[in-house]
């Protein structure tokens, strides 16, 4: 029996919950499945509506993690199962090898000698990376990772030889860790809804249809194009861009709920495009612009004032291929009536958020039909594992979750 | 006498690029008792090497010269030993590849960083935390609505006592005065009974919670851990009402001349007639450790004559809030007693001009309109009709299910449209003209009543509410940036207000659903608990929670200039009659803005002060006869600009080897004396890299970088008077993700300085 708290997920919400609980004095285990902390927001270029970089807040939270003796964290690790009841959970964790040691923070040499390339998942496959890599420039932990696929290959040997002795360790194996904790905070977050599931939107069939998360990576200085938004077919900056709102969300065949953030994400991405070119024509197909609250409404007002942005109320129902790799978006114009067609050089699907629970549920945690976690006394969801929310609400929800977890520990101690 | 061990990492290209033997000799010359190198310093063997010296050789000051301090975080951590980390990898070797042919420059750069770190390590002292003995463990909650009640109950559940102060005579606020409530969790499709009465009952039964209704906070004085709260009956004046300082305008006379200190004092006293001085102690005050500000919101009621096209002023046109009052009383009826069987809800007042909602509207407005539409259908199931005219139905997240659940009701008519006119239809009702609707074209409907979906105005928009008895005044500062919400400006850290120990929650922070209010009250309760612990053990609160140090003042040399008391972004400093600052470590966030502000250089921390940084600057070697080797200092914000430099270096960006980087806590902590030190040591330029400021400021200490920017103007003036080009000192704003630009910013500055030639005072 231990008085500790497990936080599953090291994204924005999990980090917040972990540091807030630890700064109250509780022992915290933080488990992240990627090989870096920061989760979804680490992939974002800016936050709406302030247009500030997410890494700014992450940097502070990383420092809080680094300097707090109460936090033990694992990256590249998954929680396989949670069993027990309030105040007493047995948890099984698998930590996967990175095939490097923590002091391996400069993989440049290994990168130079590696000859193979794999799709870069951090950039949603927009570019490739070497099998030895730093997950991203602001990665925490700042430790290189080697793909399991090169273990015991010539490529692996070359990498090992190029790196300082002792920094590569191909003998590493999966490690199983069993913990007993008093409370579990679930901060497993979300994945962008799989756009290939929406046949009519033709994602994956036409090269110049991308998702909103891909735009985030393109716009990021650490992305595939050093921050330049381009159309994949010819790498040129698009002169016309169409945003398809509710790509999956508010749709009973896909995600029946509203994903909260996609409208504002589109407004934000319009500011990226505008910053890159004063001439880009932008059209947004929407059902409702969901910019709730004064801050968000003011942001909408600001973007709406841009004369080169057109908002059309109508859901995109069909997509055709146009000339020169262009994409034709076809929607029912619910105001003007009739069908409206717009040919754009680049189409952006504002795909919604699907909770991890819908894709990779954890044994011992209960989920609702959408995949969101059902709260229990000792199992406390926060952020987007609980319901679709923005970042500021995630901060609120994960701070609250930390107190709820602390209460569980207190009840047990009393 | 401290014993310094300096350890040089020679891996990752450092050993090849630099003359390590020369660096070793230099470190010894500079006073390091032990100097060692290791090509895998961060490996267990390397760490052991240092540990052995600490344990067996008595080393108590360690310099690690190697990778950026940001990457190593737990290995070199020995109790009682001060560890200084200087980056030879990112700031020297990676950012200055030797194939540029400037090996000599790069070596000199490394040598200067060794000198600077030695200068620092010789002067640092270990922090001695300012601990508060037995801080109050009780939390004051201002406001007894959902957020406040949730905070109280959650605190009680965590073992903490609290007192709720509520202006009204009952707890519950608006949430207690509603007929039905929108859901706070699954299932999201059904209206539920209000939860407020249940919370009130729980509070009344909880021995850890004290409730003071009909009561207001006159003032709150002193510090987290030991706040003194003076209460009063709601709505009355009290001698303990917090005094209000003079505004900047009030400090000048009619002719624009600044009033003398004495005249200002007179004016201040007149303004605060009948109020006790802010430093006066109220012996009847109650003691609290922390505060949750949950004072909520007020309904927006349009002024007379506003929204004429919506017939505001007609007795049958009401706000959503007034409609709820009607619904709470019984069946929906009009002022004249007639049953309101058909009701139109107007969500967006802009007619065809724009598609925005009412001021201070939010998701709550949309969700409430749906709820109210449902009331009408519940009251008149046979022939009731609800029309909701919206531009954007804002039911985010799972509230979409609530919206969906209403769409199949035949008596519910929901459409996008521009409401262009509401007028008396001459038959005792109202006609509502709507254009551009979803069902095609324009329409006019006759209804019994029209409801405007108005917003929720935060209580802090018009009043201080919290009423601090602080030198800087009773209110949170700069709330106009957030339209009056008591917001923090930080998306990542919403609870970090500009006053340590006070955490805003609920509608005062932003418009929220009841579900959000409960969560928010819980979050704020946690922050309140944290601050109680922080003051007890003496560490800072966010963002420097690891910091056990606090600023020390050497009062003998204080000239009462008031800069520190006025500039502190967190209002941590009070003062006495004469204007001598009174530090309040428990309110302090340790940004060092006071240190940067002080012209007498009397404020500092144990490991970060005027002398330490000044010594670092003076230890930079400045060749006085080599025009190829001009020297600049770059003060870099450690939170954002410094990481940007790290990443730039790791991505192969390089910059000129002439400047020397000095990380600072915040640009606000940069004292002008350091700039003078640099210029008088013959350096040729000073660059400051800090966070963006302005409305969307990114400075973690809210005002630091902006204040530094203001000070730059004074620096420019004094440089000019010396005959030195003012362009030699410059401030640039960078974000943490400007790693693609930061090297260019440095290079541009260097080029500009090189263009000006050497500092005219070089060598003097």
C-alpha cells in the first residue's frame, strides 16, 4: 500500500495534474506512452486565441517536473491494467526500450551515418526521419531514441559505432513495473479523428487534402517545412485554402459530439496563413462557428474582419478533384440555398478529437460509448479523456483532478 | 571558505573543438580547487567522479561546464552543494562550428564562460528559506455560488477549513434561483433539478465550513498564510474599506505638473477620508491562509434605448436572466399575466450587420436558450412554441447532445437567422422579423414574448471585490485586458493571478457552465492548499516553485524612491509612512523585478544579485585594442529566450562568437547598473532578449519584459548624454519557438554594433 497517485498520460493535462499534486506534497507516478512528454499540444504551433507557443508553458512544467523530487516519470511506457478499488489500485506498467542511455542527448552523429528513413509520426508522415532521432527539438526527456526495427541490423551497428561508447544499448528489453497507488488520474487525451473514415471527404485519395493537425506541423518552425504551409502535391504555398469544419464531429456516423476546439483551431490557422501571405483567399464551410465566451468571440471577430476570408454556412458533403491538383469542395449552402462549389488549392479537414479510450482502452477503466472515461471515486479523468475541451479548460480540469486524487489519499490515511 | 570543483564535459564535440587543457588551467587560475574533465560526464561514471569529490574532497561548490543546464536535471544534485551549470555545448561548440575558421574566437568564448561561472560560484550563497511559522490553514472563499461552494466542499473533503463570505442573505447565488438546470455530466440530454440546494445542505452540515451571508469583505491585508480579513455587512461603508491609491493622473495638478510627495499624500488622504490607512492593522480581522475569489457575475441588462430594433423596453421583451426568474415562479407568463405560449429567443443582436452574440455571451447563453425553450414546451405541451433564432448555436463538447435532444420536438423551432426587427404587433404580442433563415428566405413570427440571450458580466469588471489593503491598491491589475474578468492571461496557468495566494474561480474568471464552475472551484481550492504549504516551507509559488530563496533588501541605503513598490508585478511590496519598502516574501514570486528596478542596487537574492551578475560581466575579457574582437553581453530570459537559443544550437544554427550570454530570471530583473558595468568595462553593446509584451504578453511574470523595455528608454538617454550611440543597447522580444530567428537577431545586433565600431570608452 502506498500513498501515491498515478497519472496516466504526460500531455498537457497529465503534466498539470502531476505537478499540481506533487507540489501539494504527494508522490506521483507519471506514465507517458510517447517517448516525450507534452502530448498533443507539443505538436501545436500556437495556442488560440493568444497565438503563443505551447512549448512556453511546457518548458515551465518540465522544469517543475525536473525539480520536484515527488515525481517519478516514465516515457515510452504504457499502463496495461488497473485493478482494485478506491485507495488501493494495482497497476501494471510496461516501459519500452529506447535503446539509448539518458546521457544520449546528441544523436547528430548517429543520424549522419543512418541510411534508412521512416515516416515521421510527429509530423503526421509529412516528412521522414532517421531511425535514430530526437522526438522533437523541445523533447523532454531530451534523450535520443532508436527504432526497434534497426536492432541487430547493419544500420543499428553503424549507429552504435557512430555514437559515444555506452550511449547505445541494444540489450535493453521491455520492463514491467508493478505499482500500488491510491488514486489514478486518467489524462490519456485524444487522437485526431481518422479522416480516412469519411469516404466522401476523399482524404488520402487526393494529395492536397490535409488535416488541421498537419497544418499545425507545417506551420511550426520545427515542422517539415520550417514553418511554411504548403500543398503536398507541389510544395507550393496555397493561394486558396478551404477549411472543412466538423470533419467527423457532430455527425452520428462518426463523432456525435462537438469536438470543441476545431472552430477556434481553424480561426487560428487562418492567422497562420495570413501571416505567410497577404493574398491567400480562404473559405470556411461550417455549421456553427463555436467561439464561446468573450475571448474566443473577439478572436472570431478579428478573423472575420479579414476581407479575404469567406464563411459559408454549409456542411461539405462531397469532394471532387479539380484541375492542377486542386480540390473542389461541394456543400449545401443552407442560407443562400442550392449547392455551392469552391475550388481550392489546399483543403483542410478540421478533424475532431477522439478520446484514446475509443481506440486503446485500458483494462480496468470504464468508458462511455464515445470512449470518454467514466469517473469513479478513485479513478479521476481530466482534460480530453473526460470530455472534449480546450487547453484552458484542461488546465482547470486537471488541477481539479489533482485535488480529487489527494482527497482519495487523505480518506485512506484517515 | 567554499571549495570549488569545476568539471568539463568533453563529449559531443566539445573536446575536439576546444583547447581543454587551456580551459583547465584557466579554471584553476580562477580559483577552482579541483578541475576535471570527462568525455561522458553525464554517465554514471561521470556523476560518480563528481560525487566522490563532494563526499571525499569536501567540494561544496560545483561548476558543470558541458551541456545546457536544461537537459541535466537530477544527476548532479547533492544536498548542501551549490551547482552551477554553464553550457559549453550549446552556447559555444554547437552554435559556433569550428569550420567557420574562428577557433580562436570560440576558445575565447569558452574561456569567458568559464570565467563567468567561476565569478558566480565564488559569490553565491545557499538560499535560506523564509519560513512562516504555523500559517493559517483556513481558506477564505469570496462568493457563495457554485464555484465558491464547490471550493468549500472540496477543501473540507481534503481536510481544510474555510469560510464563505456571501453578499446576499442566502448561499447559492443564481444557481439557487433557477427552475431547472442543464446537465453537469452524463446524461447530457435531460434537464436536472438544481444542484445548489444540495450543495447548500452539505455546506450547512459540514463542520469545516463557516458561512457568513449578508457579508462583504471590506479589506484583506497582509500575506498568504496570514491574511487579515475585515468583514462588514453587505452594502455599508466601513472604516476598514480598502483605501484606493491615486491614479497616475491624480498625481498631477491641473497644469500637468507632478504634485509634491506631501501634496500627493494630502490628496490621497482626502480621497480615502474615513478609511483606515492600508497598513493599519485591524485587530478584529480574521486570519486566513489563502483566498478563493469566486464572486461570480452579474447579468447583463441592456441600457434603456439599447437594442431598439429588438424592442428592448417593451415589457414583453426580457433578458434570459429575467426569463429564468419568471420560470422559477411558476408557469411562464408575461408581465400582464397572460400565458406566454409562444416565445422567441434572440441569440445574436446584430441583425444583418454582424453575426456575433451579445456582449459577455458564452456557451452558457446558448445552452440556457435551449433550456428556456424547453421550459415553454414543458409549460404548454399542447400548443407552446419556442423559436430560437441564432447565428451560431454554441453547445460545445457534450452539450451537443442536449442540443440534439431538442431538435425532434415539433414545438421547438430552431434556426439560424438574422433577427432584424421586433415590434409590437398591435394585438398584444410581438412580431419578430427574421432574415436569411435556414429554412429559406425571410420570415415573420408573432409571439407572446421575446427573450434576449444576454451575457454574464464578471463582478470584477466594475468593482475590486477582493479589496486588498496593498500598496498597489485594492483591485487586481490590468483586468481591462481581459474585459474585466479576473483572468491570468496564461492559457497554461489559469489560476496564476497577479496576487499570490488569491485564486479566482467560476464566472469571475470566465463565463462557465455549472459543470465548469464545480471543476474550477475544485482547481482553485487545490491552489489555495498549495500556497499554505509553500509559505510554511518557504518556497515560491508558480512559476518558480523550486525556489527557496527570496529577495533581500539592504535598507540602510534605500532612498525611498518607490520604484520597487510600484513596479512589482505581484504587489508584493508595501511601504511605511516614509516610503521605505516592506517586503512580503510570502507574496513574492521571485522574478527579481524589484532588483531590476532599484537604482541603489540594494535588492538581491543569494545566488542572483547585482554583485554576482556584475562580477560575471566584469570577468569577461575585453580586448581593448582588437577591432575584430568587439564584445557584447546578451541578457537572456531563462524561461523562453534561453531555450530558444538551446534549440537553435541543437538545430545547427550558429551566431557570432562575439557576444556573451547571461541568463536572467526575467528581463524585469535586469538592473541598469549591469548595462553600465558592461559599457564601462569597454564592451561594445548590450542586447536583452525577453518575452513578448503587450496585450497578449508572454512574460511569466506579467510585466517583467515590458518594464525592461521602459527602462531601456532611460538607458538610451544616459548613453546619449555620454556621447555613446544609444543603439548599442537594445531589447528584442522573442518567443520560445523563435529558435529559427534568434541567431539572426543576435547576428543583426552584432553587425549593427560592429558597424558603429568600438565603444568610445574602451580602455578607459
